[in-house]
């Protein structure tokens, strides 16, 4: 315990001692007044009672005596009575005189001098004792009444004082134990907590009122500590945030002098905190008008003057440290006191120069190609739309050139895309140098460009396009010692009232460009409304969109055509065919849409649809006990694709050991043109139990030479040999030869295009195994197939 704690304890103990002393003193005075106030009456009453009692006892004694009382007997008796009395009243000495017939018989007692003593006289009448009269009288002497009173009072005061002293000491000890020590412990704890020892807490082990109060204080201290910690955390966080944010924050007083500033603001002003504090903000960060170059009223001064939030005016710039001028946003808010008096302001400054530059860059690249700097497709469409509106409004003509580079892929494949990118940038600069300012050149795709020639006739446009074609031919690109030369195919379409929308114009120019490529590349093709070739291409383009939508929305439908055994015309095998439903629900024949699908690389999409839906068909019939098998045609595009092979293998796993019910057909030309991928595909699929047929066999120039290389199970004899074989000996000979070779190789034969009975009988005679054609059965929807058990 330190000196301060001991001093505090002595002060508290002294206060309690004083309180106990004065309390007991008051109590003692009250008791003394109550006890000493009637001592005189008490002593007088006691003496009277004692004298009467003495007389009474003497009376009783003499009444029971047979003899006459003598001096000795009276002396003995009185001494005995006095002794008994004095044993009872220790502090009172008495004396007694006994008179007989008026003569002093005996005198007893301890009073030395009875002259001043108070006396009581009591006459004893003994005449009735044995009818003998005895004139007896006693006189009783006591000490002086005042002295007795004084002695009694002194004795009582001493006793009362001792009682009060002992009671006071006991009370002080009790108070120290139950009050002083707990209070002192609380005081000591409170002082140490106030001095920063926050780990302490008030003692709650006593389980009394002090424990309750201590617990309450502990909880309050805990909450207070949490609040202080939260407050300190919030303060620290605010400071860290203030110095971490990307905006400069400055606090000024009512005279616009800096009183606080964060790190970002210091960085912007290029000065230290010491250099900025106390300086006027309009001197540290001057604001000028961008156009007039004159100083304007600083927003901080305006805020302090008008007591309102002020923003930096548009067109103003801020001069930072070192004289650097930047575009910035500045917001200033007044800081009022509770009475509304403004005693300062807070300014938030943000340098937006970089963000404006980035915004301008983003705005540029939103409308321009990032590689060449030309307009992109979206911006070119906007210009083309405006040109079409002008053409319709003013009845004038512009021309759209759609350009597609030839042999550009060679550069990418040989030297990589970085070389291709550099070629495009160099070629773009080469072309721009040959155009008018009013002409709009844009990059529409990888190696596709669009050129809008405003107010230009088709004849002029052809001259410009031919000049560009020649410029591309003359352009040579060098990369790592290699020289490359590219060409360009150009399609021209008028931007006039001939078209309704921008999409129509672009489609026409695109088709013209495609026709230029088809015709041999490095040439120009002009769109004309009556051009049959472009009309066919337009129809094909429409079919492409329709086919893509059909594959996603089940716009295709499976058809089946029976393949009959020539021995008994039984049917257990069907060729899977496909039909396309148009918007009216009518079926479009394969000869209409498959050539377009082949041309535009959509055959694999169609083959996937056919395979997956055929598997679903077979699953349904297998579950119902049907024993049919099917033949599915595959295109060369699918055979060449590794992903398609994986797809087929996954589909076959669905039907497991029923895969032998599927025969895949590939044409002879496909097998020959894709011989490696075809052989790999056939071998992998046959591992699953499927069979293969070589379709249109005999149409190639070297069919027999390649036949031995393909592990197929069936040969489908080309229909050109079958259709009229009943009238042609040559066709019969061809069919016979194919059939005999197939038999030698262990293959079965299928003849298609059987359109009459005579042809069927010829096939039977030759020994062809199966026949298929309209005479035997036309294609029908797969959903109408009957279950064959």
C-alpha cells in the first residue's frame, strides 16, 4: 500500500472515529440526563423504604420474643439488620439508635458523625405483645444526601463512560470491517483505475451490497472501456481513412487559413504539413478560369462568405504545387457551431485529369478499333445509318465497299498474330493515304473493312475500289526477313432508296464480296437487284439463320425410308433422313437446305441433331420391344472433327450393347477426300459394335482402288446405275460388277433409287441384298413408325 492509499485510509478511519465519538457522546448525555435526573428521589425513596423495613423487622422480632428486649440483644439484632442492608446497598453507610421509653437503649452503625446526617424517626408500639406495653422508637441515620447524590452520580458516569467507550471501540471495529475497509478498497481501486490501470476491477466476492455496487460499477467500467475503445478505434479509423482516400481534404478556419490537411492534399500541393499550416488556401491552391487565364473567387472564400456548400465552377482549373495546372473537382462545406456561426470549412479536392484522359480514351475506343484506330463496326453502322437517311431524304446515292483481305490467314499462320496485327496497321495507313477526307474507312472484323463513299456514283466507286485493290496488291509486308503480299476482294452496294435498313445494305455488300471471292478473289463485284447468283446467296443466308434456329428449337424433323431385303421384301432396317419445317409448318426438302449448310459449315450442327434424336428414337423403341435398325448419314465436315467423334461415342454409350443396331453411312467422295480421318473414325466407331456403309459407291473414278482400304460392311450402289438398269445393259453390268466385288470382300450391297418393279426384279436376279426406293416405300415421319417385334 503506498503513502497516498495509507493517507486516504487514515482520513476515512478518523472520520468514522469522530462520527462514532460524537454519536456516543450524544447518546451518553441523553442517557445521563435520563438516569441522573431522578437520583435524589431514588435515594430518598430507598432510605425511607429501608427505615420502614428496619422498623418492621424490629417489630416482628419483638412480637415473637417471650422475654423483654435487653440492650445486648437489641445491639446484636440491629448490627445484623444493618449488615444485611449494607450488603444490599454497598455505597450507603447507616447508623441506628434504639430508644426504650424515651431512653437510648443502644446505638449501632458506621457513621462517625451523625450530627449533620439525615434521620428518620419511627415509633414502634409494642403494647399488644403479651399485653405488655413497651415504648420503643428507632432513629436511622444516613450520610449527607447531597454527598450521596454526588457519589452516586460519579459512579454512574464512570460506569456509563466505560460502557460507551467499550461500545464505541466495538462499533468502530465493526464499522471498519464492514464499511471502512470495503470503501477504502473501492477508493484504492478507483484511484488506480483513474491512473490508467484498466486491468483492475472492483471486488465482488463479498456477496453483499458492496459486491452489488462493485459489480454494477465493473459493468459500467466495462461498457465505458468498450465505448472508449470503439471511440478510439473510430477516431483512428477516421484518421487513417482521411489520410488514405484519393481526395485531398483540407480544413480551414474562418479566415481561410489551413488548420488541418491530409496526405493527398500535401502531395497535390507539393509541400509539407508544417509549410501549409496557417497559410491561406487561396494562396496555396489558386483557381483560374481556363479560357481567360484570370483568377476567380476561390470556392473556400465563397463558402465562408455565404455560409453554404460551394462547388468549383465548370471551366475552372486548379494550380497545384510547382505551377502544375489540372482539371479538378472541388467541394467546400461550411463547419458551423451549435449556434450556426461558421468557424471554418472543409474542402475536398480531387484531381480528375487522369480520369478525364481515360474517359476520352474510352470514348475514343468505344467508337474506334483499338488496333488500327479506324471506326469500329458500331460507329460505322451509325455513319451508314445517317448516310441512308440522307439518301432517302435528298434522293442521292452513296456507295458501300465491303472489303475482305485475301491470304491474310497465311501471315497469321506463318508468323503469328503479332505479325498479322502489324500488317493490318501498316495496310490501314497505306489505304487512308488514298482516300478523301469525307470517305469513312472502318474495320468491321478480323480482316474485313468497310468503306463508305459519300455522294458517289457506282462508276466512281468502281474506280476507287479498283484503285484500292491495286494499292493492296502493291503493298508488301516484311516480317523477320520474310516478304508477304495480300490481296483484297471487294463487294460494292449502293446506299440508296433501294434498301430499307442498314442491315440490308451491309448484307448486299457482304454477298457481293463473297461472290468476288467465289469468282477467284482479288476482284470487285457490284451488287445488282436482278443478280440471280446474289439472289440465291440471299436465300441461302436466310436458310442459315433458319437452320440455326431450327437446331435449337426442334425445327428439324426425322424421316425414315425402309430398306427391303430382296429375298423376301422384309423390312427391319431404315435410313434416317431429315426435313426442315418452314414458318408455315411445311417441310423443306434436304436438296434445298443441305447445300447451303455444306457451303457455310453447318453440316456438323445438323449431324449432331440427327444422331442425338435418332438415339432417343431407338431408346423409345427398344423399351417397347422393337427390333429395328437404322442407317445415319454423316458429312465430311463431321468426319474431320475430333469433337464430333467424342460426341458420337458419348451418344452410343447411352444405348450400350444396342449400338450394333446403328449403321453409319459416308459417301464415297467423303471417304476418299478425308481418307485418314475417315479410317480413324470408322475404326473407333466399329469398336462400339456399329456397322458402316459406303454410300453412292461407283460415282468416283477410282472406287475399286480405294474400296479395299475401307473396313465397311455395306456398299450402297450409286442410284445413277440403278434408276434405269432395267433398260440399260451397261448399268446392269456395273451393278453386277459392284455386287460381285462386294461379295468377294464380304460386304453386303444395297441398291437405291428403285422406282419400278422391273428394276427390283433385276436386282433380285443379280443377287443384290437390299433395295431402297420410292417403289418400295416413300420416306415418312419417324414418329409414325410401327413397332416391329
